[in-house]
C-alpha cells in the first residue's frame, strides 16, 4: 500500500496518552484539530495538523475527507456471542412479564434453547448469519470482534461453530477473535457431573481445536445455572497448560467468578454486575481486565456492573456488547456504552478507552486501539465537529467512514 495522507478531520481523538488502568478525565484527551493521519502499509506513521503534514510531505497521495468529521480508533468488541441460529423472542416476552433469567432457563428457555436451534442449523447457515452480524458491526466502526462458541455444547457442534467463525474471518475485512465457550453450561444430554463434562472438553475437544487452529482462547460461565468454582479452576488451569488464553464469565448474578479469574491469571473477567466494592478492590494491581457488558443489563432489566467503582479502584475497564440471542439481543455497542456512561458517570475518555485500547488488552492485542505511530490504521470518522457529540447522541450518530488497515471500506 502506498504512503498517503488522510484528512482533514475536524478533530482527531488519538487516545495516545491515556493510561491502561484507572480513572481518566477528559482533560487528558489528546485532540488534534484540523488533523491528518499518514498511513503506510496499513500502519499509522504520523498524526498531526493536516496542513503541516501536507507541507512536510510534498507529493504524498492525499485521501481527502469532506465535511466535518471526528476521527476515532476503530472500536473493539471484546465479548460477543454472534455465531448462533434462531431467536429467543419468547424469552424476552417472559422476561418483561416478570420472569427472571434463571426461571426462564429452568423452564426450558435460556441458553439451552439457543443450543437446540444452533445444533439444528447447517454450518452454511451459521456462516451466512454470522457474516450479516459481522458486517453490521463493521459498519458501526467495530473493526475487531471477539466471537464465542458455546451454543454447540458437544464436540461436533462446537467445532461446527468455530469452523463457521474461521470461514467468515477469511472473507470479512474485520478481524475476528474466536473463543471456545464449550463450558457455557452443563448440557442436558450429557450424562455426568460438571467435572466429568469439563474433563471431556479438555480430553476430547480442546486438542482438536488446537490441531485445527480454530481458537486460542477458552471461556467458562461460573454461575448457579452453569459451573461452580470447584469445577472451574482445574478446567481453566488445564486449558492454560495447553496454551490457551483464559477468560471468565464472572459475577453476573452471584459472586466468586472474579476471584477464580484472578486466581488462574485470566486475561479478563466479564460481566461483574453482581460485584461490590470488595470485588472491585480485588482487581487493584491485577493484570485481569474488567469487561462490563451494558447490553446484558439493558436486555435483562438489571443493574449495570459497577463501572465507576471498578475504575476508581484502578481496574483496566473494557466495554463490550455481549451481543447474543438471549440476554443482549440489541448488539449496539456505542448506544449501550453511552447509556451506561450516564448511569455510571463515566467520562467520555473512559468510554472511548473502554471501547478501544483497553478492550484490546482484554484480547491481549497490543497493535490497535490508539491513533499513534506504529499502530494499526483501524479508524472511524463521525459526521460531527466535536467529539463530545458522539456520546451525547447516545448511539444515534454512526460513523460515516470506516478504515481497516488503512483501507477505506
């Protein structure tokens, strides 16, 4: 790819000087007005005043941006379940009538309903549905997307899901990060205990995933309706010993999952809605990223994760959509983050950090999430003149231009 200068932008919000951990004030944002970005081979070489960059680089190819545009790094959605078939509209109808998540699950709905529908779908159908969801995310400026399995819950169907994710990764412009969530819950058709099922995954599934290069990450749901910590710890340690990175669905309805995540050195602990100041304090000094999922809170009609407490305790806080057919069917990451920011009193800087470089850390990725020299040129431009407009409109302003690896898509 030739070297080129892209701009001018009304503002470039680089996020280049912000810390990985803890609270951030908007005064710490580095904002370049009338800005430009020099791109070469998909990498950012320089950011600065557009006119100054133009004069200093005569003859450089110009990719002109028209009108008022605010440039941000591409968003990173570090927790999704968008490889699935079917609908859980019935669950939602019951939920808004007052049934709880656990009551719906015990009555035959919940995750198992999605397992049944996903098992019945041909792999080609999963590929087609996943392509549509990835494309929607990409149009919303989300250039890196984590995607979990977990609606298969047997060897054949978990592999089917992960193959579908790999197939889509070969055709989409977005970067997809697959995660094995075979430990989503104990399958109804498995004759054995939690520990026996998890041993089955370790012995019979994870080696196949490794051999076929289908995922490098393993997740588990630690909860009353899924797996307890006694079963989870040896499973996670075994997966880690096999070379998988570890993440944990933690503290959604009850606590103990975060403690497990920290104990086993998980890259992230996701959900945390049930967490208190005690749990927030556990993250101080930890390398485990706290991933909050406002979409699940909105979908379930429950409290948000204590994002303000987590940041004030010094956590690295990422924000993800949890897009799934049950508890978070909306999948609108920006809207979810904007609405949560009002409830939890998060600064614009904290929200943008949580959607970009801090979300990258939750995936153990270091080459994106900031508009700075040497970083991947994943970018998005919003049709406004002031970066504060983006959260102010609570997701109704969408990016008009998206770049992946410096190529406008």
